[in-house]
C-alpha cells in the first residue's frame, strides 16, 4: 500500500495551506481517506493534483475549469504528461489573451489606462469627446487595443510629451 500523508505534511510539501487543502477536498478536487481517529490521510499522488491545481490557478484558470478538467480523468487519477498536454492546449488561447492583456497593461499603465482617471488633459487628447465610451465600459485602451485613429493620437501625444 502507498504511504499516505497527513494534512500538515501535504501542506508542507505542496506549499498550500491546510485550509485550502480542506477546501479543495470539499470541492472534490482532491481526496483523502480517514484514520480510525478521523484524521485525513492523502495518497502521495495527491501532491501532483495539488501542484496541478496550484499552477493552473496561478495562470488564471478558474477552479470550475480545473474541476471540469480533473473530472474528465478516469477514476479521479492524477494528470499525466499527455493529460497536461491536452488540457494546456485547451487553455492556450485563453492564456495567450491574458498575456496580451498583461503586456498592454504593463506598457500603458504609467501613461493612461483608457478611462480618464490619470490625466484629464492627456485623455482629452487621446479620447476627445469620450469616443472610447462607444466601445463599452472600463479601461478600453487596455482591454480592447486602440484602432488606427486612437493609435495615431497616442503617438502624437507621446511626441508632444517628449
């Protein structure tokens, strides 16, 4: 029989708090057995499931998406290399869009995030008459990259600032 880990050991090895492990278990993401004293015991293979959950959450995959992915595995087994390749291919487009969004945020955050909050004078040059409102709410310059007219206005404004 495979050696099991107490919740504290699993927490120490995985870097995930015991409270989070109990939550993952309640959500059906990991499993434990109970000793006669009703203490949780986890198979060592649950370490891989916890690592899978932890890394996928860090890149922005929701717990619902993680639960769905793990539920597709036979007998609740740990993801294999082939499983990971299939799942990562499914999430690739979503992750690439998040990367593009983060790059736009990084590149534009210090000057303007497209909502008028940092500099009314500058935004008046970039977004006269609040043209971005037609695109929707929120920071449109970041979430939806500017069209050619706005891109040109940005360049002209940057030239003026130099």
